[in-house]
C-alpha cells in the first residue's frame, strides 16, 4: 500500500488512542456505536461500507472517505463496484463532490498498488 494509506492509518490509530485517553463515557459509547453499526447484520459489511462511503462523500469528509475506502477494499469491493458508488455519491452530492472524488480515486489507486 502507498504512502497516503500508511500515513492515514498511522495518524488515525495514534489519534484515536490519544482521544480515548481522555474521552468521557459518552464519547466512548459513540465510538463503540460507530464500530458495531458497521458489523454484519441484516445488511452485510460490504453494503454498509458502501453506504458509509456515499454518505462521507456527500458530507465531504476526506478522512471518512479514506476510512470507508479502506474498509471497502478489505470487504473485497471491485473497482467496477466502486465506480458505481462514486456515481451515486456524485449524483446525490452534486458537483461539489468532484474534488473529493478525485482524492478518493487517488487513495483507491494506492490501496490497490
């Protein structure tokens, strides 16, 4: 995996550890809810990660996009499937999503390198 992926994962891990050092109970519960919500259920993990990716793109959160791209990669999403996810995100979010789409393609390329 490329430098973008390594740097993102290292930073996210380090800062999540730091946040948890001082987090109150509600923050810890929120983090746990986020984790458990993406677990296998009535919807499979792959579908949930695709939904998370679309929402992240529409909300224009680059960190969230990278996170969900990584999870989509782990779930076995193909590039063809990803391109359909990108189409939905751009359709729902409009042209303001395009810069995030560019960075998402760059990150996906690094995941696949």
